[in-house]
């Protein structure tokens, strides 16, 4: 059996934590996860 965790963030909470989440994901080798959050917030910064 495989253990899976689901984490839910509000938009406001995710906005506060997105940079830390990107760094964590990249260091863990989870590049798709890091890119997913980068895409969501790169549009907001432009």
C-alpha cells in the first residue's frame, strides 16, 4: 500500500508560501511540482 498526502491551500495562503514551496520542490527533484506553482504566480507578477 502506498501512502498519499493531499494538501489544500487557499489562494492567499499559497501566495504567501509559493516561493518556499518552489525551492523545496526543486531541492527534492520534483521539478514538475515546482514548475506548476511557478506558472501560477509568474502570470500575477507581470
